[in-house]
C-alpha cells in the first residue's frame, strides 16, 4: 500500500467515526471586554481632600494586579521561598474571601491575621478569588495584595498551586511568634 492510500484510508475512517459528533459549545469561556484607560480628572479641590493614608482602608484601589501575586521581605532564605511557592508547607489556617465586599474582606483579613498571630500559625492560605464576578477587573485580589504587603507579621506570600486555588488564592508565610523567656 502506498502512503497516499493509507492516508486516505485513515482520513475516511476518521470522518466516518466523527459523522455523528457535534462540537461542544464554547459557553464556558470568560468574555473579557477591554476598556480604554481613561485618565482620571480631578479638580484641585478633590486632589487636596482625597488621600489614602491607610493601606488597610476600605476604599477600593483601582490598580492593575498581576495574575500571580508574589512578595517577600528581604532576608528570607531562597529555600523557604521555594517551599512556599511550591505549596510544600502544611496549611495551618485558611480564609475564604469569596463574595465579600472590600470592607468585609478587610475586616475578615485583619481578624484572620490576628488569629494566626495569637495561635502561632506560620503557614496559611487566603482564597481571594479571581474576580470573575467583578465588572471590569478583580477588586478583592489587588486589595489583598496591598494589605498583605503592609502587614508586619507577613513575611511572604505567593499565588497558590492550581490544586489549592491557583491565582485565586495565596499561600502566606507568617512570622514566628516571639517567645518570652
């Protein structure tokens, strides 16, 4: 048999097997509308009265947020950061912020960090979601990014592995509780 006849036989066999197959509908795809960035115009009065001095503020910060969140304080060993990125640390405490407002998420996160500190938790996970239900872009995710960077007891954080929520969650490494002698 020649190569052409084998190819034709394979093609006709494939076509005969696929004749009753209907393609799946692509309705599970996220539709993203890109909106042009419009510069915010403020009057001189607004510029003087509006300032964000508290990073734990409940005001929504409209900012671009990377898909993968990653942060570490200086001085952390490479091995410790690698273990965090690879999700090798046992999760001792978890927080889910799905469906919360910015104010609710802020309060929950502050309470969570306090609980972790009081209990001596070193490794936690925070599920912030990917922002699929938000209008234009994620709202809670960039706020969590900002809040965790400002928290004194957070040494590092990194987006989770897909099995733990992927870019919709972060592994958090917290400081060891200081032991009084």
